[in-house]
C-alpha cells in the first residue's frame, strides 16, 4: 500500500491523499505538480521517473489514512 506522504519534499506544499496533483517515484518520494515539472519528472533522490500518484478516498482513506510524517525540510 502506498505511504501517501502529506507534503512535497521539495517545497512543502500539502498533498492531500484524496486530491490529484501529487507525483511519486517507485520509492514513494512525493512532489507537487509544479515541482515535478521543474524536475523534468525525475526524482532528485533516486533518478526515477515521477508518475501521477493515485488518490485514496472514502472508506479506503478512512480505513487506511495517509501518513502524517512530513518530509520537507527547509
């Protein structure tokens, strides 16, 4: 199951699990759409491709909540 990280690792923007606009690599590094575009859809951590992260809503989100551990460090 995806970790569904709550923020962009590059700029700190919130990435709610129930909304589109998040991008992840195969290691689940998470970025907002503007940062993913600025990174040319390549993860700066592993070099992997950044892809659209699926959303999690309704009962699935309630039963499997998103992570609350933020990854952005200023």
